[in-house]
DNA sequence: CTAAACTTTTTAAAAAAATTAAAAAGATTT
DNA sequence: AAATCTTTTTAATTTTTTTAAAAAGTTTAG
């Protein structure tokens, strides 16, 4: 589709509209370089001039944007139980509704075929021609080798990599990324400005994921295992974790642990509006906590306090500009905030917490879907140019 | 002294001798650029061609080095009780002996003047002319603002910054850096190759310092507080830490804690060769442990195990290529290794430890002195050129 | 209210640096 | 021993940045 000036397209995608000056800063390239590049992109009908912006005492700059329907991205956000799919245009706007359906990742041989069928259905339903789609960005839990395109934990594919397998079936390029990593990228690119440079982004989900933005880059460690926040050995509770170890943070603080605690509490006769459910799900607890049920609030607060203890450790080591609560659980962000802040204050050296802002994401449940988009944008340079080769004269 | 090509000088200093190709890789600049730059430096008598190196099937490259006596650096390594000074040439060789003297940092109004006197004495004793010295690199504990040149914990100077105050008195440029940070830089530049890109460097000293190398850069966090390993809240022992909190790692695992435990143990009647000392110092414990004293080995092992517990957390979060044990305490590195490794294995998710190498520094007690040198080299670009301005024609 | 002074953006010209291509020097293979 | 292959060095070309100048606004002073 486009081969040159990928860096300009990336910067324009993330900023939505920008002046030549903005683009020069965002890409780290000189103004003449950017000027030439944008002129080329305008000629190719990929970028258009939007208009003139106000200025604070000087010439008004021309501003540019990507043309919305130049291309479309398919974002697939998976968790252990549910998958969502949405089509996104070049102005980062959702096109059509978000498709949501159940898809169990554990012990499900059919998962990969179900996923492919849903992606293909989405393409067809959209009515858009196949060649308008740039790529599919899949985000999901598990240990993911984004470079090779494999998930070592879920969705094994025979012989070839997961990404090539799916790509063949959907006839589109496919990129894959870990859910927490993708959420961190989404927060960095589309979230609060304090998440841009040095930020710890917590994915409150079935586990407790962490994506680290260090010096404006996502950090994955030497072999891709960095950010294993969920398995920090902080508790002497003897509870066995899925990882095989005991006392991991997630045995006390994940949504799964919260579900288990609620079920156990109700069995012990706790008074709560949760009794009306046959089996209590995390969603039920969130709902009732929002309505003010004391028991639901209490077990969430307890979990939050443990997370805050873990964050205190993160603060000592990383001294980030911000900690962002994101992911599924962040829709009840306000409920987590105060016990987390309290635990951080209690466990940090004096004044340390004053240097880090704790905030709830403004992207809510869209974070992972936007993360899938980011995954595609970051890999744009890998898309082979579909050149129509003209005959030599 | 030299204004252009500082990047080449830096690369040459760290590699000691290098071909044009090596320098191109190390500096990230093109070969023509490096070729031109080195030719200029040779003309200025800063660099000389050393000879021709063997090659694996191709033309033999010319190799270059800095000229040893072009300039000299004064490195000052301080800890809570003792300060060391040495002069280092442009080939990273110590010139003359390392000066060592007692200098208490706590509650000592005279500390700063004593320090200045010793630096000046070193200059005079060397017999080298003042203008041959490039700068003084001071490394010491405390929270240091390297950019402003202040130490917020020790050596307060009135009105002006610590660095300007000392610079005036010694009539040389002065740079300052935190001891653990400087040790990490020394390990990265002069130590084991596994410490180059992603490494956690532990400074086993009166506290337990940490310097983090992330993506080939030292990482200090958003406001300079990153790497507070010593104060990780890992213990529920009720012991008050110097930071004002309770249960910090250093209350169990620093050399100070080890001293306290030994003294207490002897009072309880432990059998040990340590009984022969009036008051037991960390050095005594190290000596006797090396000689095989069971009690000394035991309390060091206990501390090591706690450090290993802390390192397990670091492994989960950072997934580094290596962990390097450095600093004063690393001279008994072998004694720490096995309990640390054991604690790491016990507290990490399965297989995680296989991705990180644990090693003892090969720089030993010189690490901090070399760190002072690195501090100067990294700030070389700040040295104002002493140009002899010629009259316009 | 208008002209001068100041800011910011855009365009143009010059300089710097990187990329590509070619040549040189040596090691390895046939 | 000649031909082939590697690596380093030099040269030519292209790309990119830096610097300077011009253009288009805003703000301030009289």
C-alpha cells in the first residue's frame, strides 16, 4: 500500500491531526524532510490537509490528517473466555459495532477455527473489499513471541506459526501481541499524557498484567518475560498458583481470586446482594460493588490493597511518572484507587509516592481493542508493498 | 581540549583499541564519518594508529587507540567511612597508587574540606601539570542530582552547588554520581560482556545498591529515584530502617545488618573466631568467612538468601540478561552465590532463572573507581573547549 | 488605529552524513 | 599458483540536516 514514510504515517495515526512541526518533533526528523514526505503522501491520496490551526503569536500552521478510508485494521481482543472484534479506520475510529462472543482459550481444540471464522465473517459483513484491510491485530493472554508470531501458552498451531496459519485462512497479514503489552501501548499512544514516557500500566483482568513503558518504549526484557507482576512472590498464604508456585500476588488479587473469595464468603453466610446469583462471576461482583453492596466492595478493596503492596515495590524499583489502572477491571477504577494509594503510602519510603501519579485509564474497556490497532501500526513497515510493476520502457 | 568527535573518543576509551569498523558499530555512525573523524584526531595527537590486526579471511584492519598521556582523570570513590583517590590515563590505566583515607560522611562538617585537600594533594604529588587533568569524577552514596551537581544526602555546600564549590577549590571541572549508579556504568563499560545491554548490578556495600542497565542505558527513573532495592518492603521484622520505614530489605541483608547480627550472635555466645575482635567490623567478618569460620559464613549466607529473595522480584519484573554482584562485598562473591541462587530458584516461576545469569564482578573493589572515570567520560562533551582564538585575517 | 517588533511557519540554499559502488588487500579454495 | 571469496578502505552519489531567508501572523507601543 505505502512503503516509504511509514514513520510519518505512524505519527499521524497516533496524533490524528498534526502540523509539519508536530510531525518533525514526533518523528525526530528535520522539517524539510517531513515537508517533502507529507507532500508525497498527499499526492498518493493517503494524507490530506485539514486546515489552518490557531497560533500563539505567529504564522498559523497547516494541519494534516490521514484519509479515513485509505485502509482498515481489524482488531481482535481476546481473554480467557470472551473475544471481541472491531474494524478501525485510519482516523482511529471504530467502523460498525464491536462483535463480542464467547471463546474459551483453555482446553478448546476448536478455538483457533472459531476465531478464524469470526474474523472472516467480520470482513464479509463489513462489505468492504478485502484489499482495503491492512492487517489483523490479535491481542491475547499468554507468553507471546511477537516476532515469530506464536503464542506459547494458547492456540497452538501445527507445523507453522500461529500467525502464518491464521494469515493463510483470513488472507490478510496478521500480527499478535500479549494483552497487557498491547494495553500498555494503547495507553501510551491514546491514553493520558502522563503515560507517554515512563509508566507502569496495570491490566486488571483475570490475572494482573503489567506493561512497562520505559523511556518511551515498551519494555519486554532480555527474553520477553519482563513484567511478570502477577507472579511476584509476595504472600505466604500457601495458595497454589497456576504457575506452579505458591504465594503469587495473583492468588490474592486477580479477578479469579476475587471470584473465589466471594463464593467462599457467601458460603460462610456473608450478607450480600450477591446471594441472588447461582454462581458468582467477576462481572456480578463488579456490578454489585458499583451499586454499593458492602461485601462486594470489601473483597475488591482487599484485593486492591494487595495490588498496592505490589505497586509499592514497582515504585521503589522503577520510579515511574505514572501508574495507570487499565483493562477490564478498570471500569470500577474509582473503587480500587483509595486502597491502592493507601497500601502504596504505607509501603514506600517517605515522599516516594509523591513523584508518581496513580490514575484510572480513560480508555476503559476499549484499551485492548486499541492495543490491537497499535500492534498493527507498529508493524506497518513489515507489510510488503503491493506494487503494480510497470514494464520497462 | 577536544570539542568535536567526542563520541569517537568515548568509544575508543571504552574499547581501548578499535578498528574503524568497530568504531562505526560502537558509535552508530557511518564508516566514512568515522574515518574522517579518526584522521582528524590523529592529526591532533589525541589518537594514534596502533598497528594491523588479524582478520578472518579478508583485508587486515588498522587499529587505533587513544594516546595515554593526552589527559588524566581523577577518580574519587567515597563510601560512608573511607575515600579512595586515583589518577587514570586515557588508556584507562591507574597512574600511581590508589590513595586511601578515612573520611566520615555522617555528621562531619569538615568532610568537604578534607576531600578537597586530598584531591589537591593528589594533583601536586603526581607532578603532572594542572592542565593535563580533564576533570574529577566523584562517586558517593546518597541521592545525587548528577545534572545539577548536588548530593541531597551528604556534603551540603552553602549557596552554590556541591560541584561548583569543589570545582572552584580544585580548579578543575568536577562531576558527581551515585556510587551504585557509577558501579553499574563501570560494569557495563569495563566488566563482563553479559552486563552490556540488560543487567541488574548489585552494589554490596553498607547498603545494598542497585544500578539498572536497560536497553544499554543506565536507568534512573522519572525523577532519579529508580533502583531503591535496599528499601524494598519485604520483611515483617519490625526493624526500623534509616529511611524511617520498617522491614526494608537492608535491615536484614546489608553489611551494616550483618555487623549487627554478628555482634548480637557473639553476645549470645556463638562459637566463632570473631570473638578475638573488640568490636566486630564487616571487614573482620569477611576475613573470617574467607578463612572458613562457620558462624561468619552462616550470617553472610542468611543475608545472601534475603538478597536472593529480592532478586527474585527483580527477575519477575525486569527479566535481565544478567545479575552482577559488585562493590566492596563482591570480593567474597563466591560465598554469596549459592544461597542467592537458591533463593532465586525457590521464589521464581519455573524456568525464569534459566534466562538470567548470576555472576560476580571481575572488577572487584576497583569497580567504583572505574565508575568515577566513566562519570567523567560520559560528561566529556560538557568540558568547554580551551580554544586559543586566532585573530581574523 | 497603525506601524514596528516579535513569533511561528514555510521555503530555499548550503553543509553534513549516510548509502551505494568501486577498489584494494588479504585469506581461502581449487 | 590462480581464482574466488572476505574484509577493509576509498570514492561518488544520494539523502538528510543545518542554516539562512522569506512569508504570514500576533502583539505591543505610540
